[in-house]
């Protein structure tokens, strides 16, 4: 097994039981990076690398090319030999069944990236972990989340806790799992980044509402500040993998370009545009085009209208509404 170092801008664990401290180095499994020089005028930036080869397989979304569809999201992302599960679907069994249908062995998947706390993205985590724990105890063992994932949530002023991640974290850690909480963009393997919380520079309101989160001054509307994306830095540009995109795809793409590299954008996943009006869709795609959008593959909560709007700006083979079993190679 080859080991490389984790270069982290800031990856702070929330409890002493976890392993990370800010700017610590943790061995992660990965192929040798294709080194890229640190800019001379910005010596504080971490050493960066480009991913050479990326393959994505959709394992949960509404449309099903194979297996079964559901309202949720999950994708297997393979980068230079390292395999990452991005989100875990809604129902306990969906990703497990769809992985079997796609011929994917999850025993070789070391890390999980969770986009945010909503049930339709974390529902399969423990079932998946338990399915491999006896034969491959290090599989699906490390979970990357962004700060805010474990904040208390209520609905409609009622006091019942609705953030399942609070209980799920305890169960996951009891299974030997490790949770890493990111405050900022972090390179978890050469060319592989999690964004951490995304600054809301543009007024995108890409969430449904209805939940409250406990803030410093009391209960306020939950804007899902933990919403993060996985970004793969490749020769072809930045592949942005999004779960629900509650931070807004324009904010996410802007953040990725500001903190990782100013490169063309390839957008894949859920972007929560299914209820957006035509004006917001047009604005979104104009903004993305200005940020160098080169492909747009919508799943889950993206909506057909958003895909049609993207198609106005992109070649036909660079835009699609994708289904379970769909694959991408970059
Ligand atoms: Zn969501
Ligand atoms: Zn969702």
C-alpha cells in the first residue's frame, strides 16, 4: 500500500477521541501525486497535486438505469486508485443494493464524504459500514464532514431533535469509525478536496426551509452551513461533486476556484434547483458559464428544467440528467 501525506488547511476534530488537529498530517491511501509547484507569492498555500484519473459511478438518485431509484444521493468516486463514497443515499439498503447491481465492491472504499446532515444523504451510512466491518474493518471507516454537521435542529418550533447525525455519530464511532470535521477546504488526498463550509457570497436560497438550528442568539432558520462539496482537481479542471448543493452551485464553484485553483468547472450531483424559477435558473447558468462551466450532470434535486437550461450553454455530450449506474471518466 502506498501512503501519502494529508495536507490540510484546517481539519479540526471536535472531540479528543478523534484523530485530527489543525494542520496535522495523517497517512491516507493514495497513488503518487503529479506534483505541482506551490505559487512563489503564496507560500502559505499547501502543496497541491492534480489527480490523473477520475471515475464516478452514481449509486443513488431518483432515476434508475440499473438497480433502484430513490429521493437521495450517493456516488462512488475513484481517484488514482483511492475510492471514496460521497453521501450514502436515503434508505438503509439502496446504495448496498445498487452497488451490487453495478458490480462495485465497497470493501475497498476507505473514506466517506458526507455533504450535509439531511436524511436522504446519510441514511445508508451504518448499514454500509456494518456490511463490510467483519471482512474489511478499515473500509468505510473515515467520514469527512464540514463544521455545523452536528448542530442541533428542530422543526416548526417543536423541541424534538431532528438531526439524526447526533445519534448516528455515536453509533458510527462505536463501530470503530472516525469522524473528521473540516472548517476550511482540505486536501484529503493528492488532488482530492473537501470544501468545508461554503461562504454564501451570492444570494442563492437553494434549500427548502422548515428547520431551525441553534445559533449563538437562539433558534434561527437552518441555512445548512455544513453543506460541502467534494472537488477533484484534474488536468481538465475542477470536478465538483455536490449532494444537495444547499450552499448554491454558484457559491460552491466560486469557493472552489478561489481556494483550490482557478480552473474550468465540471458540475455533478444534486444542486437543489428543482423548485427554482426560470429567472433563477438563467442567472445560475450565466454565472456558471462565467466561471468556466464545461459540463453539467444533474442528479437528485437538480430538476429537469435546470438540466435544460444548462444545455443552452454546453455541447450535448457535456450535459445530462444522470441515473443510478451512470458513470463518468475524466
Ligand atoms: Zn438536503
Ligand atoms: Zn438531498
